[in-house]
C-alpha cells in the first residue's frame, strides 16, 4: 500500500485537514484501500487534539477530525512514507537537513498539486488566513491524480 504523509508544524491544523481531505477524496474515487494516509508535525507533542478552528473548518466541508491526535515526525514515519507533503518551504528544508534520506520524496503540497511552489501559511500565526481549509482541499481535489502519480514513483 502506498503511503502519503502530510506535514505541518504542530499537526493540529493544516496537515490534519490535508490528511482528512485526501482520505475523503480517495474514498470518493473508490481508492481508499490503495492508500495509507498519515500526518505529523515538525514541532509538536504527541497526543494533542486538532485546533478548534480546524475542527470547525473541517466540519463546514463535511470532514470530521475530532478524534485526531497530534504526532511528532520521526525517522520511522518518514522512512515508511512514499511521498511527504509539507505546507511550507521551511518545513521541507528542515526535514531534508535532519533526515537527508527523505530529500527526494519531500515537497510542498502546492508543488505536488499544481507544479508551483508556495507556502500554505499557518492560520494560527496569520489570522488573516481564514481560508486555509478550502485552499488545502482545493489543492488536493484538483491535484489528486498528480499527487497519486508522485507517490507511486
């Protein structure tokens, strides 16, 4: 089974939304059994719930992330992933420096979905960024096939 790992800073908002949205899209396309979808954070503690804002945003588009608990990134999680999708260039660089073996399989979600590199800013750090849920899900919906192809190669 092919594994995709979504990564953000705390694994309490962006990567959680991406994980839930990708899983939902795979199920809608009858591909749910082909994928292992996980998320993790570069700077987090294990076991924390998703942010209230993320839970509410996900609920508005029909996704339930209430049971999510944060997971810190580890060498083992990265080794098992076929594709690692991060939200910000700084996260990509940090992972590639700390875990050089993941250099070739780590990229920005925007790059994987659209072929363009840009950050999806942390909505908790930038209060004006209130459309992050729709942005992430739009990228996954429009770039689903491209993301799948990248994960398989």
